[in-house]
C-alpha cells in the first residue's frame, strides 16, 4: 500500500513541532511522504535530515493547492482518508480501507473546509474523545500496516544510524561511509 500524508493548514508560527512530529510518525510507520499546504523550510529540512541519517526514502513537499492535490490523487485512482473527530470510528471501517493500493491521509491543523469532508472517501475518527492528530495518524498507520501483515514497528530503513533494541541503556549502530 502506498501512503502519503497531506498536512492541511500548517501554520508556520504555531504548528512546526506538531507538523514535524506528523512527518516523523508517517515516516517511521511506513508512509512514503508528506505534502504540506504551506512552505516551512525548517520542517522540511528537519524531517529530511532524519530520513538522510536514519534511512528510507521519505519525502516532504510543499504544495500550492490542497484542493488540486486531492483531486489529482483521486484522478490517479487513489483513495482519501480524512482524520477527523467527527467521522466513522476506525474499527468500523478498517477492513474496507486496508485493501486500498494508494491512500492519502489528510490531517488538519485548523478548521477543515467542508470540501475536504466531501472529497474524502472516508472521514475517520480514532475515537469520540479529543486527542492529538499525531496519535491519530500513528494509530491509523499501525492498524493499516498490521492489516497488511506488515509490522510497521519493525521496518528496516537501512540508514546510517540504527537503534539497537535493548531492555536498558542506549545503544546505536552507526555505519561508516
């Protein structure tokens, strides 16, 4: 399954940390990239630096129009999953979503235009309580990967740096170039 995250409404003065965490979460849990609806070079550089050092081919791109991105994605046969607190609960729809080959996950930052709800194939809620968009993205990605018989928590990115799992203490492996 190809997965791209669309960060809708990133506010450079307010959201850089959350948007960075969305990108890092998307990367770590198997998405191929993230689209940003506004240009924030600091966020892009931070996430790309992690991808360079820790491995993988994750990308971050600023786009001019979320509307065009959603329409083009659908035109190319992709499906759109919009994360919202006002949607269908994830467990009730996950079986339908897991068979998709090309998925865009929309994560809002501010009031989401009603057109996004209309363009989305699914408006999905993680639960019916307030929560973090980063946590919501992580849960969706993990559930989708597990449904595809992939354990996203064990992906190998082939990077220059790798954490060695241990019960205690910090251990990193660094590859010489």
